[in-house]
């Protein structure tokens, strides 16, 4: 069993500190948004935010995605009873779109991107994306008594991200700095950083 470490009201699996990760969009082209057999986990509040964003992102969505949303909405309850984003053809999240992007001077064609995040980055929306998307490869679970659990999830489609993370010596917790601060606050992240530094020192001693 993976050891757990508590930072404030959050209990983290230790591999969040020891494993490396850095998205390599040049290689994966956003495969995590189109693989799997269900959508991204969402809360009731996030469903409302997604619905509020529809007018902003509608023209970026495919005709198939628009039809799914018209038929069943932005989310549905999957076989395990979890609320998740609606998907197209059993795969693509309805909020994905495809475009060419530039990374380090290279044009990467036909990348799968998030229309919700695009609107957020452009200042058109205050909602970035569901927490489950922003925090991946970390998965969040409610533990009760006000506690939250964070677990590191290893998925085969993210092999290139693990390889790039090892090359850059980028631990999971540092790669996810922005979404972790957005979720738990900058003070909490400072505690997390201090905890990570202490763990590094203990491993070296």
C-alpha cells in the first residue's frame, strides 16, 4: 500500500511527491480527453458552470457534441453512479475541439484541446475546467470529516508525460502547481512545498 501524507485537511499518496510527470502534448496530442469509456467526473456545481459556459464555447464544439448536449445535457450519471461530462461516440468529451498549436516553435497539428479552458485563457469565462480535469493525473476523493484524499493515477496514455517528467525532474506536485493552488489555495500549497522539501531532505540523509 502506498504511504499517505497529510497536509492540512488533505491526505496525499506519497507517490505525488516521488513520481515525475509533465504533459507532452507534442506526443500525446491531448489523448486523455478522448480515451476511456466515460466522461470526466464533475460536481453538481461544476455542471452549472459548464452550462453557463455553453453560449461562450458552443461554436468551438463539433456538431456531434452539440447534438449530445441537446439530447442529454453537459453531464450524465455513468454505470458506477458518478456524475461525469457527456461524451461523443463513447470516447470524446463533448467539450473537446481539435486545432493546430505551436510548442517551442513547432506546429503540432490536430491536437485535442478543451473549449472550456480556451474560453478561460481568453478571459471570456471565470471557469477554467472541472477539478478532475485540471488536477489529472491526481484523482480527488472525499474522505469524510472534512478530509480530502489525493491519489496519483498512472494511465497508459500518459507514458510520454512520465518520461518527460523524469527528464525534467518534475514531480507531480510541482507540475500541478497552478490547479492545486486554484483548488486549495496558495497558503496550502506553501505547506505542501515545505513538506516536499522535508521529504527530499530525509531521503538524502
